[in-house]
């Protein structure tokens, strides 16, 4: 009878870099919410993950996170330009 948790797949040493996963998640979520915050975070996390890619897996996810981070920042700049060309920003609060 085998003991609980002794699976050989659970103890394998090739794990994906957490920074690469964080970069990809920030890039994807940044497309929809808070792109000015999550875009640069995706770029930074992806850059750190690429430097660590020699010791851990996840270089592809890190590159995808960097690309999505750049798309997030460009999207924010486009939205800012569109808002500025329509007469600026107005915050309406109340009834």
C-alpha cells in the first residue's frame, strides 16, 4: 500500500517560475482592469523571470507577459488620447 503524497510527479524538480506566472496573469488581467498599474508590473515580473529562465522553466510565459504588459501600456495611452480629444475628463458623482 502506498503512502499518501508519494507520487513521483509531485516531487519533480522542474517547476515553472512564479514570476513568469505572475507576469502572464498581470498582463491578461491588465487588458481589462487597471492597465496602467498591471502593465508595468507585467513587464517587470517578466524581465525578472527571463533573467531566472536559466534555472527555472517559464521563459515563454515571461515573454508573453512582457508583450501583454506593453500592450496594456499602449492601450492605456490610446484610451488617454481618445479621452483627451473628446474634451478631457469629467467625473460626475451624484444625482
